């Protein structure tokens, strides 16, 4: 007998790395062992790929749903906060929009607000989800993204007796309700050690926390797509301030006079509300010494192809990335990478072996790291070959799916 797993994705808005990672996981599960279903709050063409695989998609719609303001992971920034003695702050805590304002409120007010949201918003959804679990005979609930977006899933698991797997892909600050509910989780999956350390530091009480890096599906070999001639140094991601495209341009301005005459690519588009930041980047690109050297791709349908055209991929995020999907995608295609020495990318990249680290936010060090790769093609080639090998060995989506499937069967033994 196979297990029936309901994956819950409560985000609305654009399609970001969290959704692509969900697709990679679900599409590589053995459908003879795991019968997957998806619950979402907004219809979008992205879900058609699940339907084409015969995976049911339940769309509740976001009318009247308090999740309507929840943004996609790429639009969310983070900050590094050092723990104080006796505090529950993590060494690295990624925060979500509005969290700073909430944390500035009195503790008693935050406690009451948390209780009110739990009763008014989460509990009704939990009852509705409980009915779906029972009608569809769901074996396991798998909540995607972060606990703060999925409190109703944990409640539904308690109401229905269904085990809950919480997939922490992005960490927001825990309130007392999150700490309390974390103790009810059957399993918590974290995309990196940084995320696992963060939730432990904030008081996560779950019985099991496991680090399960995302699997990344790369296209079959499609020939050399890298553009001949001048090196192309690029950054990939939505044009939002925390992604650090302005830091990238500041650093690349120091390389504009390099002998190789590199071009600088900004790959990605600005989501609604970030037009001012995009305009600022374009203004920076028009100024000497960058004038005529920067290309803006806008939205691209095939980010992997855009990455494959680069000579060097840069991550310039001003706050720690929880995982760093584009880093793995670049390494898997033999593109040398330069990343901040923080967050998930620092775990993925072995400094001096598969890429280079630099101190987060340091434009001078970032420029020096890129310059090192431009000046030493043999080093860049060695790193790219080693990076490709590491990705093929450690980030195979089949292996991730096998690990997660094993966790499911551990939670409900004897039903495979």
C-alpha cells in the first residue's frame, strides 16, 4: 500500500525557488510508493506541470485568506543577528517583511496577537484542512516553505492525527505560537545547516530536525552555450535590494578596466513594488566606468541557459541565502562561482576548491575574488570541474527524493 502525501504551499505571488524546489522533490518521488497531492492558495500556470504528471492540485483560492500578503521567497530578505546570553535568537535569522516592526512591539502585545491570529486565522483553516485530510485519506502532511506560514497545517495534523513534515526553506522569527507548535511536528527538514541552527536558536522543539539539501535538476548536455570572446560575469535573481545587485555593480566597477574587458550581466526582473530599486541599478550602470558594460536581461524563461552563458556567477546577497539554488545550478554546469562566506552558499561552495568566498557586503573583496578567476583561467577551470563533480555527487534530486521517502516510511512504517 502506498502512502498518500499532501504537500501544502500557502504562498501567493510569483514563482520562486521554493516552488521550483517543491516541484523537483515531488516529481522525483516514486509514484508507486508515494501518491502526492498538492494544496495551494492561488491558481497559476506553474501548477499545470503537476497536473500533467497526474498529481491532483487542490486550489482553495486566496479570497479572504490572510496569506494573500505572503511574498515569494525571493522577495524576502534576512539579517544576521548574534544571540545574546539566554536569548532564543539564532546565529543566523532570516526575517520576513514587517517582522522588525512586530518585534519592536511589547512582548505581551505580540503574545496576544499571536493567540488571536491562531484562533481567528489558523484554526478555521486547520478545520478545513482536517476535512480534506480525512476525505482524501491523507497519510502525511508536508508543509512547504516555513513554519510561520504553515501553523494551520500543524494544527490540522494534531486535529486529524496525521503526521506533519515541516520543510524549512526560509526562516522567519519564531513567536511563542511557532515554538509551541514546533513541538507537535513529526519531522522538520532544513535546506542547510544555517537554517537548522537558526530554528534551534529560536527555540524549535521538534523531535527531529534534519538537514536535507535541495536536489537540483540540470538539463542534459546541450552543447557549449558559453559566449565566446569577452568574459561574462553575472548575477541571477529578482531585483530586490537584499539580493545585492547594487553591491555587484559597485564591485564590478572596479573591474571595468580589466585587460579581459568583461561584460556584466544582471539576470532577473523586478517584482511589483521594486521598480525604484531597478531604476537605481540602471542609473548605476549608466555611470562611468560601467557605462556600456552592463546588460539587464529582464525576466528569462530559461535561467539555466542564462547561467550557462556566464564565465563567472556571483552571489552578492546582503543577507544570508538559506540555500543558494543558482549556485548549485551554476556549479552543475561547470561555471565557477563567487559567494559570500555566509548562509547556504558558503556550505555549498568549498573555498578555494569549488569556488571562492568573500566577506558578505565587501565590494572590494568581491571584486578581488572575481579578478582572481579572470586572471587565472586554469584555476577557474579546475574549480568548475570540481564543482560539477560535487553537484553530481551531492545534489542529485533522486537522492533527495529517496531520503524524503525514507522519512515518510519511517513515520508510517509497514505501508509501503
